[in-house]
């Protein structure tokens, strides 16, 4: 039974930060069940100026490694965030699954960023330097 | 952890003693390339006018909308945003298809990033957007930037002292850049990359005092560069391949009828690749199936026209087989990478160098080199060029067009090009200059768009205008 996979880690919180229309949860008062690490890891290449693959489906509990393998700085922002400063503020104030990403100052060529996606949902992201939500440099992770 | 290549690729911004290069860029052309450059200083910008009459479909800035961005946000397809002379401290983002954004005067409609804002105008995923007749300066990234679009057009644009590119077109197809100018960027004054087929035209562009005059990574396929001037950059015209962007290799770029000269400029901002390529006029770095014809190329410390490899130390994919070179960019994006064991050497291949006029290129007027690949296997050919020196010697005899190349055509090693030494040269080359303070020529007053106040708004077509390439002759020398 799937519920058996659910971690005992239960976050009871009022989540006020949206991750877009397809986000795991948005503006809800709920209990978020997180899934423990499943030992799986995938790598997404961050090139100039694309995420490869730009769309990917993973199981909850999978670790995703973003590697900046281009020659330029990039960032990874949830679609609801407009810039690095917004991301920094989000990360400082929000512990929900919607709060993830890396600013360009921490993602120069050769850098990597790792995040454990342990809550199912659709995570849309983009690079604010080279794209916009759904245009230019953007991607989608579907976590089941 | 940073990879070694990334350390090498880091843009080094060092303030150094600046060498004035003067403002002698007045140029009168007697042939196709238009220099667009006059010697007088730009008139002082007026405060934005506020008295433009209201016309349906025309959004006046600042009369109707105080900022360009507000006008853009209010615009619908087919609208014209008309900008009065003035200085606008904005970073404009465009996401609406088929609008035209036009300045009333190229030289006095100035978008100024004040060294803080990122892009003058960025068009993201909006098709058919035309930008006309204005200047963008002092942006930390790019003056004008299209990405992910079908159909784009930039006419009478001036990009001046921007921190990455002057005019930057990425992952976009079906476009024209005409009568435009880029100066003072560490990467390229004008760039078109990651597109195949690009179906794009660069015409009457002047690019100077940049790291690279033109750069086109993994672009090509009806990618045409004509009637333009690339001068006083670190390196002139540099189409190139590499797996740090998608849609490799660079291929089928046509470079005809351009003036390319004095690309040894030591006091420009410059990314590492520009420093590595310094002193070359037209340099195909791992490009394939390019056509380089009827250009006039002179005064370079290395090669006038060089076909050389690009060494990618830490690639992100294996090199596509030759049979896959015609794969469209859209299709190649669907392919998953296969990580190679080691470095990739992108050789320049199957390129035609014909009918160019070259002089005073100190290493060689025309050259082909590799780093271990037999040159006669690369398929590059040279014919009908006016030149004095070549590497290897007798290159037109060794590699004629129209017949298979042969190891036995002559001595391929006599006077051959040792590109490995360029890596050493790069270590001692003048370092990059801070783009914010680099010495530039006086900002030129450039030709404005005719009838900017009254011309109809024509969104960009995804089909660039046809160019009669056969009619283009070698342009006359200027300066």
C-alpha cells in the first residue's frame, strides 16, 4: 500500500506560498506527507541556455542534481519567483516543498545544486537570466 | 566544485591601464557594407516628449504610457509602441507576439541600464517582435535579446557597452538583424546561436571593440552574414561548435561580402574564448559546411580566415555523426546525451573558402589546422582567393574545391598551423578589460530608420527577405 512508503515525517503547516497552478499544494492548510529518500538520483544538465532534460518524471524521494555545465551563470527558480532576491527571501521564510531553487550567485559554471524531491507534484522552474516561466530556459519535473 | 574548463571560461574582469583607440571610426564605404558611422557626437538627449497624438494601435511613450514596459504590457498583437527621445532606465521584457517597438530617433531614444539592469529589451518566447531604431547601453547582460522565438527583427539598433552581448539571439529562428551596431561587450557584438535551421540574416551590421565581432554557437542552416563590418574586436567572425549549448555542431553558415579587419584589439572586454581567438579575422572554430566567400580581410596577427578545431575539455555529449548533421535543432533536443570518455575535438570540416581578398594577416591569410586529425580528411577547400600566405603552404593546391582531397596532393606539414600554441598565447595575451570602463570610440551618430514617426508597424516575419548572394562582390577597403 502506497501509504506505507510515506515517511513518518509529517509537516503540519500552513502553506501560503504557491508553486503555480500545478504545484504540489498552493495556499492550503494541510498536512504534507513527505517521502523518504529512495536512493535514486538523476542529473539534469544545465547548459547555455537550457535544462537537459527539460521535462522529467521521477518518483518522490528521488534526489535531483542540477549541474551547471555551461559557460554562463544560471539560476533555478520556481515559476512563482521573479529573481534571485525573491528566491533568497523564499528560502529564508518558507520550509514548504515549494521553497526550493538556487540563485545565480551560487550556480556559476561548474557548480552543482542538489535537491531531494520528496513531495509529489509538478515543479515548474526557469532561469530568470535566460528565460521566463514557460519560455526560453525553463523546465518541469513531475514527481509522482 | 568547479571544473577546469569553467575556471578557464570565467570572465576575468580586470581594470588595466586603458589604451585609447581614438574615435577615428568615421568611415565611408564605397561598396556594400554600410558603416553607419559618422563622426559627430550624439546630440544631447531631451526629456521625453509628452505631446504625441493618440492613434489607434499606436502606444506612445511617455505620452500614453510613462514607461516602455507599461506600454508593452498594454500592447496587443499588431500594436506599435512609439518611443519619444529621452533616456529610459528600464529593463523591458516582452512576452506579447507580433508587436513593434520603435524609437523615434535611434541616437536619442536611449535605454540605459546604469550598470545595474540586465537587458535593455528582452523578448522571451514572443514571436514576431520587431525592435527598431533605438540605443541600449550599460546593461549588465545584453542590449537586445530574443530567446525562444519564431520570427524576430532588429533594425537600426545600437548596443553600446553591455556586459555580455550587444545583440543576442538565442534559440530563435526566422529573423533579420539589419543596419545595427554593437560595441563594447566582452562576448560578441552580435550573436545568433542554438538554431538549425536558423533562417536568419545579418545584414549591414557593424560590430567593433567587443570580445568577438560575431559569435554563433551551434547555429546555421540558412544563416547568412553579409554586407557587414567586423573590426577592432579581439577576433572578428567566429562561428563555433560545442556541447555547452544544444544543437551542435555549428554548420551551414554563409559569410559573404563583409569587411573584416584589425581584429587584434587588446583593450576590449573579452571572455576567455575571445582571448583565445584573438588576432583572427574569420575563424571557424569547429564549424562545418560553412561558406566563406568574397570577404575582404586584412591586418590580423594570426589568420585572416582560419579553419581550426575547438577543444572541449569537459563535454556534455558525444559528437554527432556526420549523418546527423542535418538533424533539426528541435529534433536534436529530444535526444538524450551520451557522455563521452574524454575531451572532444570539434574539427572544422567541409567548409568552402572562395574568392576572398586577404592581406597582411601575419600568421597566414588562409589557414586550416587541427590537433591530430589529418587535414586532408576534413574536406575543407580553398579556391580563387587573393592572398599571399597560407598554412599549410600552397593551401589552394593542397585543398582545391570540387575534387576529393588527397594526402598525396603535396606536403601538408610544410608551414602548417600549430593551434596548440594559441593556448600558450592566450596565457600572455592582454587580459580582459572591465566592460564598464573599457575605452571605446566616441559613441557614433548612426543612421536612423527612415520615417520612424510614420512608417507602418510591420511585425517580424519568420521568413527573412531573400538576398541575391550572387550579386554581392568583394567590398572595397575602407579606413
